C-alpha cells in the first residue's frame, strides 16, 4: 500500500467513525494503546480496514493530521 492509499483508507475510517458519532482521534488512540479493534466501528468496514494498516503508520498519521 502506498502513502496515498494509506491516507485515503484512514480518511474512510475517520469518516465512518464521525458518521457514527465517535471522536475518531480518541478512538484511534484507544485502538493503538489497547491493541483493541473494538475501538473502531464496524460501520462501512472500518474495523476490517484498520486491521490492514501498519500501526506505526497510524501513529505517524495521528501525529501529523490530528485536529
């Protein structure tokens, strides 16, 4: 997966969490800290998608894009 695909996937995951009413950045931090996919909604396959991504890249994304 290249960088563009990674960012697009993260944006899809974040959008799915927003649509379900969650704070995506808080949920992503919980996912990383606890190594628990339950922090990520199943809506729009976000949970399946997050598990295909490298956790170090997710950490870097959060540091760079968290708002």
